[in-house]
C-alpha cells in the first residue's frame, strides 16, 4: 500500500484534508521564517562603540577610529568606513550601528588633515576656504595610506590577548566603504588605476561600497576603473553635488559604473537624493526635504551586498539580483547591476 493510501485509510477524507492543510501551513510558515530580509536585526543591548587610535610610527601619524561591535563574540567580517571632507569617525552612525547589528565589526576612520579640525571654530568664510584647501593630493595619499595602516593595526590587535578586539576579526573577509572624499579613498584602495602608475590597492579588501563616487581628474573613467577586480556597489542621487567643495557632478558620478567591468558591480541612484543622504543629517546648502526611505534603501542594499560578498550568503545574492530591491525602492529610484 502506498504512503498516500495509508494516510487515506487512517484519517478518512476529512482527516486527509485537515492533514494537508496543516502540512501546507507548516511549509508556508517555514518559508516565511527563512525568507531573506536585509533589514532584520537581532534585538538586544548593543555594546558602546570603542574609541581607539592607530599609531603609525613610520609616518608619525595617529589615526582615531571608532569601532562598532556586534553581539557575536566570534571572529566576523570587518567593514571599514572613510568619512568625507571635514568629517570624523563619529559620522554616518546609522551605517555603523546597523552593519554591526547584522554581525559585522565596523571600523570608522578619522583622517587628520581632512577631518573636523579643518573647519572647527572658524568663521564660515574661513572654514569654507580651509575645506577647499584641504581637498588636495597630499591628503588623498594620506587617507589611502591610513586604510592600510589601520588594517595592519587591526591584525595586530586581533592577535593580542586581552585587547577588546582579540579574536573578534575575520581579516580574510574585509570590506571597505566611504562617502565623498571617503568614496575617493575607497576607490583608491580597492582597485582604481592611476595614470602616474601609483597604486594604493590593498589586496586584503574583498568588496567595496562607494557613496558618491567620482571620476578621476586625470585620464578617463575607463582607464581608472576598467580593471577593478572586486565587487563594487555605487550609491548616488540625482542631486548629489557639492558646488563649493568638489568638481564632481552627477554625470561624473554616473560615469564610474559605466566604466566598471561586469561581475559583482551594482549602482543605486536615489531620486532627488542630495550629497548628505549618506550622512546622519542634512548639510548646509541642502534644498530638498530629506526622504526617510533613502536611509532604508541604503541600509537594505548595503547589507545585502556585505552578506553576499563577505559572507557568501546565496539568499542575499538572490535578493539583491532578483526582485528584492523592488521591496524598498521608490518609483523614480534607479537600480542596476552587471
């Protein structure tokens, strides 16, 4: 007697109907339980961020960092973040807290020479001039080297018994991210090619998210980004410009994705998104009312990207490269990948 016949005989027609209904409900509930959700987080009290300093003797340079730790005490992937011009390790808290809540150790760097010290306690006109002056090649190189110096120090702390980061870092799974000047920093350390032949690429970085990307001032975008080998996610907005501080316009930002080779490359363009949407608050000069859904989209797509490329989660990839983004995007937002 077959399995189906045995069930029919034991339960009768009404019993079979009830049994099948319960089975269908169970499978549906199980499917819903395991469905991938990049915005879901485990509730619980989060540890306070660690305030540490990376000291690089060779350059006589101290790099303040803020570390957001997940609840998991085992070694987990590491994500670095580089702030924009005039920013600090205290910026873009919404990213650090959420990524840590998703199980990543998040390290926010502060770059002396292009941080808050450039404008703090200065009259507006003097502060603006100081900011423009700080956006130079010297600070760009300092920033790129800060990233590698921080990774070196993280490796040492990870092996130093008694240190708060001891055994907490999976240094084989490192992501890099940054906004504005921090985006340029991220591009430099994760695959950009420079016409001078200089290279700042750090092979320890396995994936990168670039908030407000920009094309190079020398050479073409294709020359700079055509050989990027690791996954990149680019995020910008249709009003992502800073006229006083940057030559980058929306066209320049969109040219980066077009120049990238296929394979793990993504681009998000948020409708009416200004330069400040990747920060915690509006910036002077903003003209648009902030859209709260922008942060929701940024968090969802960035989390899925880290889950895919730092954890190798197939569900994250299916969500990101399937219909998942439609659940958070608004009508005029633009999303593509290759």
